[in-house]
């Protein structure tokens, strides 16, 4: 018998404001540029900057060394509440209309518009 497939979930979505809680960029805040649930990673603006050597591909296109954000594990970031401004864990609430919203554990503000 085959084992059930693992469901990949991460607690952050694209355009969420997060703070890094461990690693070389600890304490930095930034917006989530992309989320990769299958790998359990996110790319955060201004965090985990890596240098990449880029070769010119077309005529007139410049090459060189560029700096860009690399992926980090989603477990290393925490959401920042838009109202209280603190790093917080998520709570979930089911509304009367059947929608599920994400809430701040500290002040109760919703993250989903």
C-alpha cells in the first residue's frame, strides 16, 4: 500500500510583510516576492542577497555580476501584523459566509482583505 501524499503548506503568501527570525539576515523586514510551497521556501525582498554571474545572451545585452534575492525556508520568517506592527503567529477563523481568514494572535486584526 502506498503512503499518502504530503500536503505542502506554508503560513505566508505573496505580498505579505514578514520579519526574518533566524540566520544571517535576522531582524530584517521585507515583502514576500514569491512563495514556493512544494519546497517550503519563500523569496523576501532585500533578504539573502546572492551574487550571480550573468553572461550576455544577445547582441548589446550587458553581462556581469548582479545581486538578487535567493530563497530561504519559510520557517525562518514570521508575519508582521499590519495594525500592531509586531511579529506574530497566525490564527484562523471561519466567517459566517464560509470564508476562512487569517488573524493576528496578538491583536485580532485580519491579514486577508
